[in-house]
């Protein structure tokens, strides 16, 4: 697909929707390229360009198109931005290399999550069954209030607990 075709087919509405950004009624949004309290990025739907009016922005003074927006947003090369724009226009035409890379990343993060959960479970299980320093395996404490009532508090150690007065 030609770059000009991508620019003609890819609208600002599709791009900002893809990145989860929302423009206001005047087609302005908070610029994602710098800290912004008020909307400073103006979208021009007819010319398919955008301009940030903030002096803190790396794009200040330049009108950018959808491919440049992707380039700055993704912090990637021009070639990668064009490929990303093409994948937004034709979501079904993703390359198998990109799909394989994404699949490997997903599997890696799933394995990391599983290993983390297994370690946490093991640590938790060890804490519940390991006796404390005084040899007391019970994790409950008993408090005596006014020498008349006993209250059991789960998860507390009996060491250092004395009588409490109400």
C-alpha cells in the first residue's frame, strides 16, 4: 500500500480511537507528547493534519499528519510508523512476523505471571506453617479485658500481649 493511500484512508478519528484518546467538540485534545493540562493539540480533519500550540511540545511549530503522529506517539522510526498506520487501516493484513512476535511476548508474560504467583503461594504457605521464634505455631492471640472477658484475635502473636483495660 502506498503512503499517500494510507494517509487518505486513515482518518484522525481512527487514529485517536486506536490510542484511546478523545477529542473535544472543537477537535482539540490534550497533547500526548508532553504534560498538558488543557487541550493544545488541534486536529484538522479536512487537511488531515494536527498542530500543537504548546511551546513545550516536541512537535511545536510543525503540522503533523497521521503517520507523524504515530511516529511521535510510538517513538519509532518512519518505516515502523507507516507499517503501524497500514495495520490500523487494514487490521486483518497484519504480517505473520508481527503476530509471531506478539504471541511470543504474550507467552513470556504469562509464564512470568505464573512463576510469580507460584512463588507468592509458596511463601504464603511457608508463613502459615512455620512456627514463630517462641515455638508457638498458633497465630491467634488472646486479650483479657477488665479481667473478665477473653477475646481471641486471629493473626496476632501472644508474645508481648498483656492485659488491656477498657
